[in-house]
């Protein structure tokens, strides 16, 4: 199945977030990931309108600083924000594995969970990665593994997960310039979503722009990769 192109959006104000989300969808994104943690001020009332306008095309993420995000407030406050936004019925909500294990979150069954885990210094060995993915899939939803790539073999290590687990339940790729190949190959392995950014708005190291990914997918489609 052809993967959906998700455009990760970072903004300091809600007005900027809304404008960038619209632009991302207009230029080829299938989904937008709203990185709520980048906002200087989080106003749930104002966010509600943005989420409801693109409900079936949005991923909500409120990433804490301990998992590489920008949210520095208290954990209780962050959980409340996640639950409030999840109640609006977005297509997906991205929640860290640690958060899922420590909190009994109230999330509508209509919203798919993306349970994420990041390693910012290296790609662990395959046994460690498998242990993480197995924990994720027991909790339901889609597992998302992201690890810093320091050498080509680590790309292969990440991609081997698609041979072990149902591809439609897994998003796995590498961070950094050395991990770009795993982003592209993960789509061929069956990843349901691929992450991109607006031009000049990289949210993660090695992230391609939405335009670049649209072009790559167009070339792959011309070869009947997805029938």
C-alpha cells in the first residue's frame, strides 16, 4: 500500500501553525503532524478549530523534552493537553511508549495511536529493537521506532523490523543524513506513513521536504511499485 506523506509542522504561534498546516496539505501532504510542543502558548480553544477543520488528516504530537521535544511544562499538564486534543477525534495521536506505560490515557477508539520511541545517539541491536516494538504492539496502534544512524548497517538493522512485524503496524526509520536511505526504503517495506517537512523547516535531522518526497513517490508509482 502506498504510504501517506505526513508533513511535520513546527510553529511558535497558533496562527502560524494554522497557516503552515494549510500550506502543507496544499502542496502535497496527505497528513500534517501538528507539533504542539513548539508553541510558545498553548490555547486549547484556538487549537480546537484547527484540529476540527482537518480532523481526518492530522497527527497530534505534544513531545516532552525528555524524548527530544520542546514541551518543558509539567507532565500532568501535558497529559491533560493530550487528552483534550484526543477528544476532538484527530486521525492519529502520537504518544511516547514511556507515557503509554505510565499513564492510563483517555483516548477515543476513533483515533489511532502512534506509539513512539526515539534513540538519539545510536541504533540499538536488533534484539533491543524487537523488545521495544513488541511492547508497543501489545498496547495497540502503530509502533514508531526512530534511531540515530551512524553507519549504513544500522539502516539495515532498522529495516529488518519490517520482516519481523506486520509492516502496516510499523513506522521505522533512521535519524540524520546517514539515515535518509532508511526513510525511503521503509516506504517500500510497507510503512504506512512517511515523515517530511516544509522547505527550510526541518523538524528532525535528515527529514526530506514534502516536495522531495512527492517526487520520489511519483517516480516509484511510475514503476508500479504499489498495485
